[in-house]
């Protein structure tokens, strides 16, 4: 039989007047989704996915005598074929390539396609592919640039098709800097990384210095000052180069800028270092929108003359075409061309100057050969860019966005959401003033959202990011997400996410634990629960968790981490002379729901209160202060305490007092209403001071009340 098809079986019962039978598949009454189902009328429906054992057994068991049955054997097969388009493509760094898989079959198999990547740089450096076949290239060119994308049938893993992708690097990188500068002076250097449209290479740049006559700090120092992006995602990175106090010999220093995205595209520029008096201007480079300002500071060294002449593109004091030099803070601009002021404002012109960037020179009035410069790139208006620029998010997920405003020192923006599907409040999610976006519970229609950042400097200018909300089932979080191997009682696993089908009339989403469907309760489209047995978590490793909707589609896979229990202990000692301890990481798993007191919550195993217990009248006095434990002069003594937890404490739990064993629990008794009565033994040699009470249940969940006991 082909997957998903049906076949009617009939059963003949002899030697009885009761011809009724009960149908089963592989011993499962009525079958199930893994081996196929069979109705009371004998109509068998093959599973949508090919099982590991393709031969299944249909049994008709007599109602009159359950020891009598008839058998039929079914061999399951598939006629699935898969094709992927495009079969090959070049994909630029950080860009996306949509792949489509066409599954054809004459039957009714599970149409889910499982996408995966392989190649010499996989899995860490070859990009990613999502459940819909959307491939995203890495932002850094890998050593092996060829990637094979595999589209595999979930119904029959032997049926698949592949596409061959080649990761390309086509961005450009340029560097500009003055040809020379004086010793100890500061100059600006600009590196411009220009990606091709719709790509997103890594924008990290590394800066380095070298020279035949210097090494290390003797070549000077360079500090990356800022990075901004224009509307086309062009990165403009400025850095300040500080020349050494003494010119090297030979006196040329090379600045190298290397893009992490593709180190082969590194660029160089050489600056000649002149010995003697000099002038440096900071910032050495800036990008300004028209009619905007930047404050420039000049530093004169090696000469007593502090008088400077300021020019813009060779024009004293500048002019309306190239930009003006103004007295600091003057508005309107008070022209300034020369004097002993070491700070001025550069006011950009109302249009792009020529040449651009404009060069501002501060020249010594005493010696015109001594000068420092700043390069000012003028743009038509402020440009707002938003990163990341394009994202696909699961419902209810949270994503942070950042806005860069190029051309002004005012980086403030106002955030807005827009889209034709944003018909009501929250339909497209919400964004706060910091640019943190929270996706809606379900995708709007149409599923296209723009997150807009509006410049506070110029409200007519904005940038945006495109957001798509994924559809179908998606798991966001597991509760718990990690447990210790060896937990004894099992627990309820809660899955938070979106796109789940609520349980109704026995129809709803199912949780697949390790690939096996479990009895599942979905209270809403965002929450499902199912039992985890102790057998599931006996071995250390990752236990796969998926949601399968009634239409057969599956969610993303998430791992429940099963960690090894570490029984070791350590002590963190702090003193006034050593108030900090490092290397003391504490790794624990999350508590299970084995002792939960409220539905749909994690376990609340805790110590709500603790106090003294009276054996005379069997009463418990809960208090907020440490319970005193009297240390005997010799031998041992006992102390009676009681502990309360809302989740309830029982005899099966383990109770331990911190320390070397000089205070121990020797008896425990239930005291009602979630209270446990503990008898402690205190040795005469017990150390004075505070003690902690630890409680652990059979699921290896542990809680602690620090400093609740005090040995006196």
C-alpha cells in the first residue's frame, strides 16, 4: 500500500453466531499515526510517514473469544519524488535565496519537507536554511564556499533532492586618509564598505598599523571612533590615527583595514610622518547632512604660536558653497577664519560641495607647512538605517532593533509599526521606545510588517526594517528546558509557542517526544502540555521535542536537555581582603513539574517558612528568623524543626544541612498541610554560624533556604 491510502479488510468469524471483531494494527487497538489506523468497519488507512519497519500486521480479534484472531500483512511503500528549484545559484554574503521543493505522489503522504545543509564549512559557517526552504548565506565568506541544500521527504527519508549553492563576496571597501601628518598629531581615516543590493556581509572591520621603520606603538595608535550606515546599508567607519611622538625611519606608516567578511578584500593607505611642530584636528572625519554642524578641535604642539588659519577646500573661512567655519556655538554663524581659538564649528552648506568630502585645514599662522586636517562628507539629508533590515520571526518572539542616523549627532528616533494588516492594536505586535519589538500571537494578513524609525532631528526622514511573522506551529520555549538524568517520577512538559491547534473533540496538536506522539492537551494556540516519563530522561543527552498539527505539519525541533547530575560541592569564601571570587560558576537545570501545586506552572518546590517544632503538643511555630541550634558542651544533642512548602513536603524527599556533617537530619515525619517535621542532631564540635537547609525530591529537583539555621 502507498502512504496515506486506504484499504478495506473483512473478517469472517466461524463457529459462532457473534461475528463481531476488534481491529488492531501491530497490536495497537485501532492503530495509530505511526503504523496506520483502522476503523471498526475494517477500513485501514496507511500512515502518512513510512515507518522503520515497512511491514505492519492487521489483526481481527473475535469479540466472542479474544484468544482467536485472524491476521493480514501490509507492506507499506511510497512513490514520492522530489524536485528542488533552483538547482544551483550564487548567493551573496548575508543574502537570502528562496528554494522550492515540489513533492509529487499518487498517494497521500506527509508532504513535510526537511531541509538541511552540507558542505566543507558546515555546520557552523555555511549559513542556514529554515523549515520553508529559505536559505540565508553567512555574513563571513567561509573557506569552503560551496553548500549543498538537501530537501528530504519526512514521509520517506530515502527520497530527496539537492541544490548546489555558491557563496559569493562582491562588496567593495575603500579607505581615505591624509597623505601626511606631524608627530603626535591626530588625523581622521575613513573606511567605506559598500555591499551589493540585498546582501548583508559582516560589517566588522579590523584596523592595523605597520611600517618598515616601526613596530607596535612606535608606529602610532589607531582607535575606531564610530560606524554609521546609510539608506543603502553602506558602512562608513571613521577612526582616529595618532602619530608617534618621533617619526620612524623611514617615516611612512601603513594603515590596513581588513573586513572580517572577506579578509582578501583588505585595503591600505600610507601616511608620511613629519618630525617637528604640528597641528592635529579632531574629529579627523565626519559625515554631516546639509546645514548641520560638527565641532572641530585643534591641538598645536612643538611651537609657541597658537594662532591658526582655518580653510575649507582652500577657501579661508569657507563660504556658502563649501561650508563655513563658525565661532563655537554661534547661531546664526559668526564667521571665523583665523585667531587663537582651538575650537570652531563647521557648518555644512545647503548643497553637496565639490569636492566632497570637504577638507578643513587648520594651519599654523607662523609656519604654513604645519597643518592638520579633517575630512567632512556632506550628504543631502540625514539618513536613517535600521538593523537587522530583514527578519522572519516566530509569533510572540522578541527582537531588538537598532537605528543609526547618519549626518547628525542627534541619534534619537521614534519607532512605529505599519502594514496593511495592522488593522487593530497589537495585530502587528508592539515596539517600545528602545526599539525592542514583540511579535503578535499570529501573523497578520497580509504578512508584511515594516518597523519604522523616524529621525528626531528631521521627522521627514526615516528608515525601516521588514518583518515577516512565520506561520504554522512554532515552539518558543520548554518548561522545564533542562532536567537531570535519572529523575524518577516523570513530569508534565509545557511547551509555549504559537500556531498550535487547541484540543477539542479529541482533535488538536500533538507533542512528539523523541519522535513519539504523546497524549497532549493544548489549552490554547500558544500552550500545550504532555507527559514525560522517567524512561525518557534516564540517559544524558538531548531529547527532541516537536509539535505536530492535525494537518501533519510539524514545528521546529527543540531539545530538552538531559544533564548529568554533579554531586560535587564547593564553597565560596569572601573576606574583606578578598571580596571577589572568580571561576565559581554554578550550573543547574530547571525544576520539573513533579511537585507542582498549580496547573500549567513550573514546580514551586521551595521553603516558604521554617521554625521550631514542639514534640510536647505536636505544634509548629513558623518564624522568619534563623532557628537557633544549641551546641552541646559534649557529645550530641537534638533539635526539632518544622519546614513548610506550598508544594508540599514528604518523606520521600532528601533533607540535608550544609557543612561537614556536624549537623545532620536523623528523623523526618509528616506534620500535615505541606509541613515536614525534622529531627536534627548537633555535635559538640559543630562549627558556629549559619547553616543552609537543602531539600531534594525524587526528580532531583533541589531547593535551598540559606542561613535559616544558626549553630550557637
